[in-house]
């Protein structure tokens, strides 16, 4: 099973859908970014990619009623339609945005909760390119991504399944029962790890070793965006919701990129 199919299977599982449905709060960086962009985006067209179970929907609807939420997990979209029956939600792959939306249409595209980290490197570049196409000149792309400079990155990279003991015997028994499955997943999925100078794809402990996640440093992420046509200025926010230029304490970072008002001369 490839990286993409592995993660989609996980995001369609009942347990992860339930976790997403239960977690509905904004992170500090999201609060700061949405407050900053609200005046510029008010009444504009908003695309919420990887919407999950609608965690970001109320905040984005407060900016504009011209809202569309998409996710490649039909199970997640079903929850959104039930929670927000008046809103537009579509089961859709972000790699195919140009087949559904007009060029230069959206004022804001959001891809939160490291959703873009669930595909491989080439597909990531494809998604960002498609987002650039559907954004209006001057439009904003807001997303989060795992931080390769995170102080615990090497721990994730070298992590192995283990049995966590607890004073609660029921918890210990549960951990014992999960260990064989975790080890089988790790043994299989970690073979797909990719370590490159600018990025890494790692089978990490989250979700019991079910998925692979993309990690990239702040500098590499900025270069990646600029190469795809986004403005050279890309703001980064840490877990504390503050702008940052170097952050090893945040496991992931939020980025605000802008599509230039005028295409650069060296772009096709």
C-alpha cells in the first residue's frame, strides 16, 4: 500500500473520524491568522481543504458565507454535512482542484491540521500548484506543516513501538493488546520513510503508526512556495500564535503565503 492510500484509509476509519469530530477548538496560530486576515477576506470566496469534521468551519464562516469545504475522506464530509446542512461540502481530492474550480477564484484557501503532509513530495507540489491556480492575485494560502527543525524530530524518526505501563491495570492491558498491531504497522510502514536534504516523510507514533507524515524546515518551505509562484514573503507562526523566524519548539508551523498581484516574469 502506498503512502497516499495508507493515510486515506486511516482518515476514513471510525476511530480517527471520531477523534476529529471530538476536537473542535482552534489553535492559537489559527486564531491569530484568522483575526489578521478577516478584514481582507470579508465576504470573499473561501476554500477549506482537508476540512475534516468542520473544526475550522465556524471561524471561516464568520469571515464570509461564500464558503466551500472539501476533504478526500467521505466519512469526514458526511459529518460536516450533518453538522452544517446549509453549507457546501464536497468529497474531493486537492490534487484535482483545477477540475472543479475556476482559476483566480478564491480569496482565501486554508489547509489546516497538517493535512497537506498526508501525501508524498510530488503530490504536495501538485496541490500547492493547484492552490496557486485557484487563488485570486493577492489571495492568501494558509496551511500548517510538520516542522523538521522540531527538537523532537529525531525522536520521532527513531521511535519504535513499546508497551507503556500504567498504574491503571486496564490501561496497561489495553497497551499490551495494542503492541503487536503497532509493531506490525511500524515494521511495514517505516520501510516507506524518505529522508532528503529538504524534507522527510516519516512513519511516526501518532495514530498508532498507521500513517506517514511529511516534515519540512521553515526555510525549505519558503523556498518551495516561492518556486511555485507564491510571493517571496511567507509568514510563519508557532504554537504560541506568534510570528517566528526560527522555531524548534513547535511540532508544526502555520504559514501564510500570498499569490502575487502580478505574475513573476520567469513563471510560465
